[in-house]
C-alpha cells in the first residue's frame, strides 16, 4: 500500500506552505525535511497567496491563533483552492474557546479542505458546533476505545461526507476515513503525548503526502499517520536503550522518520481497512 506513496514524496520533494503553531514551527520544518519534503513558513497577509502559489500543498494549524493569522489562513486557503492544491486543517483546541471554534467554522465555510486532522474532541466540536477539550488535548470522556471503535468509524465517515474531506482522528487508536472507506491504525506510543508538537508534525506530514499523491488522498493521509506512529514506536525503543528523556525522544522521532524506507514502513504499520 505504501511503496508508491512513500516513493512519490521522496522523488517529488513536495514544498509545503505551513501557517502553523509558533510553539512547534521548528519541529514542523524539520520533520518535513526528514520525510523528504520541503517546508516554507509564511504568515504575513501581504505574501501568503504568493507563497501558496509556488507550493505543492498548504497546512493550516490554529494552535497559536490570532486575528492576523486568521486573515492569512483565509487568503492562503482561497489561493490553494483556486490552484487545486491539497489543503490540510488542524483545528487545534477547537472547542476550548469561542475564538478557536468560530475560526474553525469560518475556515470550513470559506476554504475547501482535503484533510481535516484532529483529536476526537476537536472533531466532535466540528460536528456539533461545540465541544469539550482539556486545553488542546482530547477530553478523556471522548477517547476512542475498542468498545467505541465501530461508532467512531461511522462518525468519521459521516463527518467526511458532510465536509467533503478526508477525516483523520488521532489518539490511542487512529482513524482515517472518507465517506466510503476507513483505515484503523494502531501505531504510536503513549510517550508521544509527552512531547509538544507531534500532532503539528503529523499535519505537515499529511500535507506533504497529499501533495505528492493528490489522486490518493485517503491512502496518503493514512500513510502519514502510520509513518508518524511507527517512528514514535521505534524512537521510544531508542529512548529506553539510551536512558534518555523526552527532549531526546522528540529528536529520535525525527531521526526515525529520516531513516524510514517503504519496506520498514510497510513492515511496521498496524493498519486495517473498515
């Protein structure tokens, strides 16, 4: 499943325009380089449309939101739509404040998204117009478990149909779905939640994979989710071997992504179709 998707990223070096969280912007840039892509960060309203025009894909992340960024995201999103470039939305913390929730819906109304990626609480906010989050983390009561998995898959497909986008719900169990099909992914490690920015890095990876595989956006998003999860698992093993801490773990994740091959990704992916 992954060989062609992986090789397309390596061969095409997709240039991804990221208007993203300033807490994690350096990690986002480095993970794109590690994966075979290329990052460009521009958030001034005066240039975002021009920058988007020369890129392969656009990644919008509302993690550190302000009014200027909202204007830039709308301008860049419209330009990407006009050029038929893939656009990824990461509605970080949607439901945590009225500003974040209102911005999320403004973006959804004015920009056509290829992929919407977030935790289950953020996705429920998009579905219902309101929700609960613990800051930018999912509410414990929303967690996807083996017992709730079938309902969560049906929810993801319904949300994908409503938004005409691939939905990527991340958590202990990941779900990537369009209106007809879903992939359930069981990669990753709980330690990843102890590192700021793994979700932001994933959004950028999804944009790169969709940019290099625009005709297979469901599969591309699933490949990116597996790439991040497999790398997180191997990075954790390395952390244990070196008696290292969370700062090293963050770097190890990026290292593992940079060392990835299609064969290693295929062999490590724990993915099933629903």
